[in-house]
C-alpha cells in the first residue's frame, strides 16, 4: 500500500504519519485501509468488528488479488503532498468527473518532468482537487501529441461520491 | 388554431389590420348569444325566483357595495364578475334558470347598447378580468369588459345547461340546496328559490349554515367540488372563531367541528386521526396555515463546510455557476438558502469537493443547541444520512472524536460517503441499535439523539405521512424514543469537564413524541432541561390536554413550517446532573404494607414530576411517603406538578387524615386509591409498568384480585362519597383486624 502511495506523493509519506497533532496510523479492517489518529484508534477498539463500519478516513482497499486500490476518499490527504499535478480546463472538468480519461485538448497545465505512468493528482483551474490518475505520457510527449490523445488515465475522481456511493464502504 | 374563449387571453391590440377587426371570441359570441337568450321565457320557478330576488337583492347589494360593489346606478343589475367564479365552483348549482334570468336583465341592457362599443358606465375596479381587458380594446371599447365578463357566463351557462339536461336535474337541485344553504345568509329554511340569492350573496357569508345531516350523507355519495369544500372550510372557521356572533341557532359547536374535520380530511387528504391530532395542537386559523404550508416544499438549504471553504467564497462560486442564493438568516453563519439554480445543486463540483452539504434548515438547530467543543467526544446516535454528524465535526474542527451510529446499515453508507466527502477525519462509524449504547461505549461528553419519529413535521417532503400514520404508529415511535433517550442519557458522562449535555430532537410535532418523552426522561434519570440556546421558535408545551409536564419543558423549542418556514421540529437540551441512576427509593418506608403497594407506589411515584426514581419493582412506599421522599430528592426544587388532575385530588386526600390510615393500611384501600391512578399512569408509561404491577402482586388473595379488576374500572378521580366510603371501609378493616 505504501508503494501505491509513494507513487503519488513520494517520500512525503512520512508527513502523513508524523503529524504535529499526534501520530496517525493506518489500520486494516475488512480489507480496507483506514487512516486515523491513535486517539480515535483507541476508542474505536471498543466497537466490535462486525459492527464497525468505518474509522477515520478510508484510503483504499485490497482487491481479491491483493492489489491495493486507492480510493477517492484519500484525496484530501494526497493533494497537499502531491509531487506531480495536472490541471484541467473547465470544459473538460465535467468529462473527467464522469470517469473519462483526460485528453490533450482538456489539459491545462502539467508539472514539468512528469515521467510516464507517474501518479498524478488532477486539479481544476481553480485549484480544487478533482481526483487522481496516471500520466499516460511524459510532459515532453504531451506537447507533441495530437489533441485527441489521452494524456492522463483516470483512476479516481470526486464524481464517484455520487456515482458509486455504495462502494465507498 | 381555434379562438380561445378565455377572458384573460389578451386580444391583439395596437395598430394593425386585425387588431381592430377581431375582438376575440367573447365579443363575437356575445352577438349571437344575446340573440339566443332574448326570447327565453321565464319558467314558473323562474318567475318565483324573480319575485324573491326583488325582495332580497337589496340587502346583499348593500353589503356588496362596501366590499366590491359597483359604485353607480347599475350596481343593482350588474354584479361583479367574481360571481362567475362562484358559479363555476358550484357546479351543482345548476339551476340555470335563475342564471338565465339574471343574464336576461344584463342582456337586455346589453342589447340596448351598441354591441361594438358597449357603453358601460360602471367602474370595474374590482373586476379582475375586466381590468385585464381594459387595455385590450381601443378607447371606445373600453366598456366592453364587464359585458365580456358576463358574456362568458352565458356561454358557460349554455354549456352547462346542456350538460345538465343530460344529467339528472332533480339531484342537482338538491345539491344546490345544500351548498346554497351554507353560503346564504338566511333565517328561513329554504326551497330552491333561494339559489339566486346565493349568487347574489355569495360574498357574504354572514351566516354559515350547517347542512343537515341528511344532506351531508348525500354529499358523501356525490363528488364535492374542491372549491366548494375549501369555501366551506373557510366559512366554518370563520364561524367558529366568532362563535357567539355567527353561530346558527340550535347548532352545537361540535357539529361545526365535525363538519370541519371531514372537510379538512377531504380537501388536504389526511386521515381523520391525524386531523384530530392537529386540531388539538393548533388553533383553527393556525391549523389552516399549517396545512397549507405542508402542501408546498420548504426552500432548499445548504450548509457551508467550514473545514474546506468559507461561506463567502462558496456563495461566490455558486453564483458563478448560476445559482440564486441568500444567507439563511441571522441565526446561522454557515447556512445558505437556494432559490433557484440552473445546475443541479447536488452535483456541482463544489458539492463533490465537499464544500457544502444539502441539509434542511431545521437540522442545523439540534447541533447548534448541542454546540460540541473542540476535543470532546461526541456520540450521534441516529446519524444517517450524516448531515448533523458532519456539522458537529466542522464545529469541532476535526479534533476530538465523533461516534456516528445508526441502526440501519443501508443508510450508513450515506454517512460514510458524506463523512469522506466533507473531509471529516475524527469520526468512527458503527452500526448498532441505539439502545445498546451505554454497553458498547459510554462516557461521552455530549450526545445528540435525533430520534426516529413519525415524521409529522416533514409532511411537505413525504406526503404519505398524511394517510399512513395512526395511533399505534405514534405510540410505537414514542416507546422507542423513550428507550433511546434513556440509553442516550446513560451514555453521557455527567462528570465531564466541558459537557454532560444531551440534545434530543425529532422532526415531529406530536406531543407524544416530544414533550412526553422528555418528561419521561426527567422522571427516570438525574437530568434537567437547560436553555437550548436557540432564540427563536415556540416554547414547548408544559401541559397538553389531560397531561401535565414538568414546567422546565418551557425551555424546549418547537418549530413549525408555517411560522418559521422550516420543517416541523422539536429540540430539547438536557444536562446530566449525576451519573447515578436513581434507584427505588421507598425501600425504607412502610415495608409491611407492601407487597401490593409496591406496584401502586411505583407507578404513582412515576407520576410525580420531580421524581427521578426508577420505576422498578422495588418501590414499596405509599403515596404519601413516596411523595415525601421525592420531595427530598428533588434537586431542582420546582413545585410538584402532578400529571393528572386525578392524581392531584388523590394526593390532597391522602395528605390529610388519610395519611396515617394509609400508613397502617393493609393495602386494600390504598390499593384502591392508588391503583386506578396507577393504572392510568401505568398505561401512559407504555404498559411496562402494568406488567410489573401484575407480576409483582405477591399476595394472590382473591380480594386483591377483585380489587385489581375493580381498579381497572375505577375512575381516576374519586368522588367525595366514594372517599367517604373508602374511609368507612378502612375503618371497618381496621376494626375487623
């Protein structure tokens, strides 16, 4: 799981754990990884396993084949530490929110030196984080390709709060 | 494309060939319709009516004048077009003969005038339709309005006449009588000839006459026009509010009320149970407002998520998207009310980013009352869909801890979604039945219980509540709420440095679910009501019908859709005084007495407002002793208010010489005395105590059993003679033993 995280935020993972207001930790519960402060963890131990639905923030879950899939709910924590960012034009915002990949025509800005298949956080032009994805092309290539080419693969977006409420837990 | 016979339809005006030529269907038709009516003969009835009319029309005209009459000499024959509406309303009022006759008068005059530019000398200020038409014609045709308004009547009359001739005429005549009677100002019992006066008098309903029972039964069979019912409701309410002046001789208030009840049920589609409950809660004019308010939706409101944005910024962003909004009011710094929006409010990128939450205005209130502080541990017992939980989290700035619980796993998903979307990090979500809570986890600083209820405050959102709630539903909800509030109280840590508060709220306006539950909690636990911190809203009831509640219930707040423009709501803030659960007090007193007394005493004690005793089986004291104890235990020191008048009287009696006697009592008479009261009180307490009462009967003596049966039948209050009799029996018992 940390591997996945580091794809997006690199070494900043440490910042997630050692926060000024106490230590935070990750815990596994029902195949899902939750991120919470230790205080909450202590109190949550009172609740029986089958009745506990969620603690703190859910970061993602392990799929049946034990691959870790990062959820949109982790966005708030990833966004400040993101190393590579992509900005989307207002017109293609909605398209990304529906779950589509980002095309060159919708690309507003992109951080320099983005390598291929690098995890990126997607923002709108007003710096509102919209989700994350994987860069399909390096920054250099992005400049060269035609407008209909996909530059960012969609992985998670905030539209999922409405589209797939059920899967969040 | 046909021409519309709609008087409100504007005909083309201004320069242009056709504007002048075509004046609209009304005027065209008027030409030949007038001809039709000309030669019409008066029937015998018509003649009679005409006679009556001349007698009666003077009066109504006089009264119409101040209201809306025409101010010149034509007022006698020219009636305001409003009449047309009434005529449309009273579909059953089909005696078109009278109509024709009246029209005849008009038509005669009309005929005389130039039909193109009918000179009308009348002011039509009050005539809505006419006003519209004033502009429609050129200067010389400005007078056509009134005639137009009335021309329609003939057209409609023609149509209706045809309809009527196909339908049953005599029946409709009967109906005419029914409706007419209600609206007429009459002293005499009528025959159908009064109908014309109905039309004339339609604006005065000085005397709202109740239809006779037979007529009403008939009404049930035929479909009543909604307009008629509405008018009848208004008239009825008017009469009831000025009953002494406007009542009909010989008719009781209850008759008016029962008619009103059935009308309200029909008009607003409620079931009779709910209407009766509402009539008990509200005064009549308020009732109408309430019912009307329930027909329309409350405005959509949103709450800014201060963890992610500010209200100003959010408002700006939404306005840029094309949303029309305003701040919610002075009482809220985070609320916004949405008037209309070109984008779906629940799907904007700002919503998805968690910058705001769709939430009803009334749902802000319990959280504002609770006001959780940073670093506290808070429990939300009935959290779905998570609006209040997230509000609490934002007030606490994501510090401390919130436990969000809901018994329904499906709805918990929305809680999870909302919590994550709004960026709440200090929440733990679990799926317990709220009643298990103190066992799972306790010692919270604050608890919010937004109890599941019957939903009578949110009828505008869910109209099904109008018909599917009945007595059993309300009592069931009340029972569950009582259990929940006790669990909630037990989960609060009274010794918490910053808190020790519980807020109980429901989205219902029923007293059984609100004040009664809080009162129950006051009796059963060491809690007291504190001001909720909400400076608007109506105070809760301290008494209602036959029930009496603790006076501090004044501090709770009720909100109504018609007065505050938010969903019906009830909020009460309680402070826990001590962590100990009050146990049965009476162990020390009068133990000889008893076994039988236990149950009596316990239930009785419960009735005393200040008592914080538990109900349980162990109480043994007699009423007096119990009272004394309770007095001692009173922490708040407010005067004892007995729940029922019966209890009061009974207590007074026992205070006197009976005290000693009762103290010695074997249980017979005291049982008798207390049992009836107890029984009722027990019933109030949802029957658990009755079971206890029954179970706890230790002595199964026949006499006692007999008494039990007797008690069930005894009245709450004992008459003087009975009291004396009891005394005598007591005396006999003592002497006998």
